[in-house]
C-alpha cells in the first residue's frame, strides 16, 4: 500500500526549471549587453576615424558607457568638434548623451547640454548658443544610410560675442528642424525634405520685420544636395548651384501680430550666387507689412513716387498726405483679393530676379550674392 503523504507531495522540478531558464536568460542577456557595449565603443572609434578623414574631428574629455539592461548609453563629457575649412571652426559642448535601445538599434537619440561655443581655430568665441532642453534623433543604419534626422531646442538663444550689449542676435521659445530623404529621391537626383518650426522667434539685428515675435512653419524639398563632406559654405553653395540645385518650398506659414502669410514657390542661385525664383504668397494684413517695410521709401521710387512728388510741387505737403493714406490703394495694386483663415487677404507674387526683390510690381530690395 502506498504512503499517502508521499503521493500528495507537490512536484517542485517545474519551478526549478522555470527559475533556471530565467537565470540562464538573464546571464545570456547580460553577456549580450556587454558585447553590444563593447561593439558600441568600437563603432564610435571607427566613426570618429572616418569623420577625421572627412575633415570633421570629434573628441571627448571622457567617455562612459551604461544603460544596462535595455539601453546602450554613451556619455561624452567636454565634447569638442572641429570642422576643417576656411575658416576651420571649433565647437565645444559641456556634455552629449547618445542612447540606443537594444531592441531598436536603428534609432539613435541624443541629449546635449549647452552652451555651445563656436569659434575659429585658435581664436575667440564667435557665437554662443544656449538652450534649456536640447534633443536630436537619427533614424537609419549609421553611418552609411541615414533615413531621418531631427533636432529640437527649447528656449534657444544665439549671441554674437562681438555684440557689446550682450543681447541675443536670435532667440526662439522653440526651434525644431527635421530632415529626411524625399520620396522619389535618386542618386542622380538627390532630394532632402525639410521641416522648420519656430515659435516666438525674434532677430533683433534684422529690423523691422523680425524684431517682434514670429511663429513660422516651413516645409521644403532641397534638390541637388548630396555632398556632406567638410568645406567652406561658399564652396558648398557653388557646388550646389552647379548641380542645378533648388529649394522647393511646398508650404510656408508665418504669423506675427495681426499679419498672417502663407506661400509656396521655388528658389535657386545664379552662377554669380544671386537669389532667383518666385514665391506666391497670400497675406492677411498687407497694409501692416507695407508700413513695416517703410512705405514712404517704396512710394518715392518709380512712377508712383514721381506722381506724389508732383503733388508736393503743386501744393507743399499734399504728397505727404497722399503717402499716409496710400497703403490700401497700394495693397490693391500689389495683387488680387483672396481669403486666408476666413479673413480678407491679398494674393501677390514675390520675385527674386538676379538678387533683386520685387513685391508685386515694386522693387523693394536687393539680396547680396551668397558666394
């Protein structure tokens, strides 16, 4: 006869089996993580060497690897970058943290601490960039095939060290830039789609339009750009122009106070480096824009200005009165009536002809050559 106490004793080997499998998996995962961390260090060294050969040198005061068990975190303290060219630029950051999830190695996320000091080699700081939160991400197989790049900065400010009053040259509550290979892009016809977003951005040294906060959202496709090697900006623009490069602005929206503008068009460079192309723009508050860009100076040119000067000769001061009330009439002459966001607007072309800027039929400025 069997012993009842022995028959009712629970079997414990399944529990020990499960526990053993968990321990074995943990040990295997730990080994894999340390192997991946070692590979990350090797890849970083190889990448830095490739960048050095391309004229871009990166260095760290110290490098640490962590993130166990699910991430690979590489922290670079006292980071500095050097881009060879004319001039050679040096960039310095206090800290950069790069993170890759073990289960998604094609996505690299980084955080960086400001300020960023930009200087010429052996010289003083030219610009100082600072922010509260800075993040970037890269999607793709690094470094050979990058599919998408994103950069986001909160409370961005840019200061020119030569500015004695210390005020920011540019600042924005939020700055965001995305870039990816455009659909249909080929080696013979490279194209990069970009999205730029600005919130409460000001540029104090570029009056009058940018002195008050601006919100902007611009989507464009850059055609003909395929060389990412280190070179001076002027040389890069020359190469881009030689490839018949152009910027196709598919949608741009800018808001400032009561002014709203939306537009699209194409811009390119001439052989002399001058801006050329057309933008079709719809503007709410065109009268405010005209006043912002000095309406009296605009009216003093061409046939309109000659007619108003004739009024002054007929009766001193009459031309000035006409100038003060001319904005609505001039707005009508610039373009046709339209509607934007349910508000009355004016649709007009902005033309760049060999660097000369035309607002409707009127010449309003000249953009200097870019190289």
